[in-house]
C-alpha cells in the first residue's frame, strides 16, 4: 500500500486494529469515528481506499481518487447504487463473516415451524398436555429444502440441511460447477426459473442479495407455487418478498407458515398484520454472533488488501447485476 491514502471509520481496537494496520503498512491511514467527524470529507477527497463501517451515501463514490471501497458488513444493497460502478472503482463487503450462524438461524426457523414450537410453548405456559394436530407433525429428515441464493450463507445451510438428512435444492444466478451438498442445482444463466424449486420444496429459504432484479421476487404467484404445505423463510432482505401478498397468503393458509428475520420496513411497524399471522415466527433482523465476528471480517479485509496490492480480483465485489436503485424505501 506504499504511497496510498486509506480512510477508515472502523472502530477496531487492540490486536484487531494492529492486524489491520500491519496489513496496510506503507499507506497513510486516516482514521475517524464516523463519516460525520470533522475533516472526514476532506480526507476522503484525497483517499485511494476507504474501509468503512457502514454503507456510504452515493456521493462518496464520486471522489475520483478512490479505487476501492470496502463496507464492513454483508448485504450491500444500500451501497449498490449506479454511482458505485464508475470506471476505476471497486466496492466490496464482508459477506460470509456470519454465514454459519445465519444458516443455523434458518434451521432454527425450519425446526420450530416443523415442530410447531409456538403451539407447544403456549400449551406449556397453560400447563396443558399436547396440541391439536400433533400426530400429523413431521421432522426435517427426508423433507426437501430449497435454497435461493448459494453464496456463503446458502452453502453453509446446504451442508447443515444435508446433515439433517434433507434433500437440498439450490438456485443461483450463475451457471457453473456443482455445489457441495446440493442434490439439484438450478441457475438463471442456464435458463432455469425458481418455479420447480418452489413447487418441490417443503421449506423455501431466501439467502440471496437484494437488487432491482430480485425486488419482490416472491409475490402472489410464487407463494401459490410454495402452496399450503410449504414454508417460507427469509434470511435475505425484506423487499425480496411482496409483504402484502405474504400477509394475504398466510391468513388465507395458502402457505403453511413463515420464518421472517427481515422486513420491508424495519423495525416492523406495531400495526403490521405479520405480527399475528398464523404459523409465523419473527426475529428482529438479529442473529446470534459467531465467536469473533471482527476476526472473521478482518480475514476478508486483509485478504482483499493482499489482492489489491497484487492486482488480483477482490472478494465479495459488487457487480452491476447487484444494482438496487429504483425501488428504495429510503
């Protein structure tokens, strides 16, 4: 990084900061607590690299000296604006740092829904033995899970679902080699749609990025394909699902239920009908942390620093297919 200027808003301390500083050896490092701090905009105007805690506003990408911007979290839909794709600029993120526990979270939903945990928990609180329909419940073994999005989280989920004895279907954007633990693979590049996966899956898990192409990917037609025996689990972004259509499908029992961690508007408004929807589990866009998420982020950032120095392709790079510009809530 000799002779380059790096601006960062990461709040790493101790050994974590020392590791990052060592990876950036030779660069001028200008550190701020936030982009609102005095002097930040001036420093950014002369920076070659920005390593940021949060998604930047679009104007940050227009600084002509910037060659690489890294945003230290996974879903970069707020960064995937047209301005981020100007010539000479690369934007990357820390996707994968929490993938193992995000996969666990999806399985938590699948287990809780298949075991009808909410009903049993209510029965326990009422000191009542059993729940109606308990003889018809089925576990995960031998059932089919369809994973839309086979990035870090999708692959981790495929491995865990396979270990439960589930049949695993997967859908991804790009065609290519097979994915471990995926029994049948579909791809957009091969001309496949998600329809067959939706029809054949007992659990449909969303683990893909939000873009203009995936906004409301799951609407009334897709929910009807999932059908009254299928569950929807959203570990991606709220706007991938047409929330009004989902509410209608849940109350009409056109799908069996849902596990939802993300929503079109967050926090989920108190008057949202999703709160009381049948067979629906809600978590507030929060997943238990991996043992050292910062260290996992650092592994990604430091690998990208090495790649940047060597002129190699960077990990977790945004492409123009990731653009999310026209349908924003913000």
